[in-house]
C-alpha cells in the first residue's frame, strides 16, 4: 500500500512538473520555421539536421560517425537559413545585411559554424538527427546591431515631449514593460518605442551597446505578470499599454505622450533604458 501511495505521489509530482514546463514553453515568444525556430524569449535560434549513413562505411561505428557529421552540416545550413530571417528592425532582415556586406556575411557564417550541438538522436535506420543552437546575443548581435552613434559611445538624452504635454511628478523606475498584445506586434533585435508624434523614446541610438549585445535590446514574453516579474526589469518597472505598431514589420510600438512623459520626467530613468531593461509582451 505504501509503495502504491509513494508511486502515485511520484507520478503526480512528475505530471505537475511537466505541466509547469509546458506552461513556461507556451509563455515564450517562438517563431517557427520548417527546420527550426527562433525563441525570442530566450534569445536562441535552434535548427535540426538529419544525416544518412553512407553505403561505403566500413562498419556501423564509422557509418554513424559519418552520418552525424552529415547531420551537423545540414543543421548548420538550416541554422544559417533561419538566421537570415531574423528581423533586425522594422525595415531590415539579417539577410539584407549579409547581401550588402561580405564582412557581415562571413561573420554570420562564423557564428553559425561555432553553434553548439545540444542533442543527437540515432535512428533505427542508421540515420542521425542533430539539434544545434546559437545565440542572438554576443558575437551575432555585435555583428548585426547598429553601430554606436557618431561622436561617442554614450547615448543621447531623451527627446523633448511635445509642446503642451502635462509633465507628471517625477518618478524613478527600474525598468519598462510594454503591453503590446492585441496589436499584431512582432519581435525584432532592434525595435523602437516612439510617442504619438513619432519621436523616438527608445532605440538603438539610446542604449549602451555593451548591454544590447550581451542581453538584447528588449526581452519578449506572452504573459504580462511574467514580464513584470522578470529580472530584466528588476523590482519597480513601469507598465504602459502600446497604442499601435509602427513600421513595415510591425516591430516598433507607439505609446501615448503621457506615458512617454512618465519616462522622460526623471533623468534616472535614462539609466535603465541605457541598460536595456525593457520587456515587450506579445500575443
């Protein structure tokens, strides 16, 4: 009886953990492709490749080794293809940069070559399936993100609010959460946040590039509470509702002049924006 109860408890706990993992996965912003995906919440690109064993292999061990090498080659090719489709900003994909610049194309190919194998599956027919992952941050972001503004590394100050905008009492926040649900907004590496007149409140020219390269300009989530509790925005984030999207790819968001004024009313808020402490909630 005790063994039965213990077994039931183990099964129940395992089921709870599995459900928790499923919920977490469902809360992530994932862009699916035929042979992989871009997880914008974790900042990872994943691709799968399958290799078949060659007929001329001397034995099973050699056949599997050669099939694995072929699978890695295919996975890298798929990873490169998926990375070409990464949205950089509202007008540009990674492939637009690689077409124009041999240096960028070579650098991106180098990042893909250094991608990690995170899973290898050996099939009964002798074929091998390999899953590889690369980060959107680090070296890849350093190649793709716009360079610092001319004249120095430091970001410029806030744009002035529109004339007649009522400025609220100064309040200091530790991060920004943009609720962009219901607008069809899409993720990108370098999105912009603008006010109702189109003035840029947040963008690549306003961040510390080191932070942008290491952790990305924004974090993405599907759950508002999870975004507000994310370590990225720490303990006192301000949450604002996006009014609409902007730009051809719908990755830039528009906030009200009043919400923009909340951010610009305290000079200390510039610090968390420089450090990319921004979360965007998507459908």
